[in-house]
């Protein structure tokens, strides 16, 4: 926790109307360039791309059929590659790039809770598109999440998939344990409905 505080100590404190002082980080202004220079908070970078489930983490995988035909796949892939799963799930998105690219930095927020991440890989195959991002300091969890859409050329079905591995990175996320896990599953299902 002390390391995370020192990372954000350069940000000014602002005062909200009738409220206590909050850091600029909490108020919503984030220097994405500073985040770009920070290390990821986990060593298993790219594990979700390979379908690995590293030990010592909670694991999540959800998928849903979201339609059929190639046109539906292209539409869903376009949404995914423009942060559509996150925005469609009700998260606020501040990203270094409007289009998902390798090394893009993004801060997603649910309410006041910031979750900074960096894109660690992009998938651009004829029947599979999406990306994976990993957590940065300041994120309540440590791990990686993958967002893809898949086209089955045999059946013409289109699927949206989200998979992740994570573990608490803060004292309060450890304390929230099961509640946070349920929240992650709910958000993951919202991601699927978003595309």
C-alpha cells in the first residue's frame, strides 16, 4: 500500500464541494503517460492468451452466443476493439487510444473505483478478435483479463467470451473477498451482453 501511495503522491489534492479533500486520482483525472511507465502487478503476462490458469489466483470464464453470421461477428469485434464491452457494461473508460492497441493504457471505473490496466496482447485472427489487459498499481486486483469474440465457421455462430485470473491487491479487496468475486462475475456477464 505504501508503494501505491508514493506512485500517486505527485498528483494534487482537490477539494470537492462540501466534501473532504480527495486526490486527483480519485476525482477522475489520471495521467495516462505516468500509468504507461508503471510495471504490471503480476508475473504471468499473457497467460489468458494461452488459456492458462495460473496457480494462486481466482479464475473466471464466461461465454455466450450473441448471434450468427459473419456480419454479426464483425460488428461485435468492432465494439470489443473500441472498449465496447467495458462501456456497454456501464463502466467509465479513460484510455490512451480510442481503438484497443498493444500497450494502450486504460482506467475503467465503476462508480468511484478506478481500475488501471495496460493492454498486453491483441488478437486479430479471421475468426477470433479481442485483447487482454493486465493490472497496474492502483487496481484493487492483480491479474489479467481477456475479452474476445469468436466466429464458428461451421455453424456461423458468434460467441463473446471473457476469461480472467485475479487475486486481491489491496487490504480492502482481500476483506471484500466473496463479495468482490460475485461482483466480478456480474460485470463479466454484463460485458457479454454489451456486444
